[in-house]
C-alpha cells in the first residue's frame, strides 16, 4: 500500500467515498470523524491530510493550526462545501496547502477538486536503491 493519507470528515458517506477513492489510487487512507481524532492520528508516517472545515468538535482551520503547531509538515487539503472566497483564504491562513469543494448535494460523488489540488497528494514514493 502507498502513502498514508489522513481523511478527516464527519459525514460518513463522504468519508467513505474519499477513503475508497484514495484506496483505489493505492493510498492508505486513515479515517477520522472529528478534530480530536485527527490530532491523535496525525503522526510522522502520514504523508498528507484531507480535512473538512466543518468537523463537529472544532473548526477545521483550528485543527489545521494545531496540526502545524504540533509539527505536522505534510500537505493539508481542506474540504469544504462553503463557496465564499474568504472561507478558502482563511484556510490558507490556517496552514492549508489547497482546498477542494465538496458536492453537498451528492455525498456519493467525489469532491470537486481544482486541478492544482492533485499535486499535494502526489507524494513522492521512496526510490529503491540499485
């Protein structure tokens, strides 16, 4: 299995879609339903995080700031149904690498990620020595 990706989403159906999509792309998804769990699971062996801005126990931006304060240097991709530019910019201020817009009308569809958002998940894999 490939790099571990922390998936922080309180909506079970959307979390499952993300988990399956990442698994199908040879990533090792690590699901979390809230910010407290995300902070516990964000270890050095996690290559990136997909973080919902609206988790139930905290604002995702606060979770991202806590991740960064704890030394989590991997890319953080915010997932949000919010459409205002100020929401997206505040995510960057909190330490996000980029954002994806979730399709709140259909939780069985993958998020609508902008083209630049695929870059952070393209985690370099260690090359074998020859």
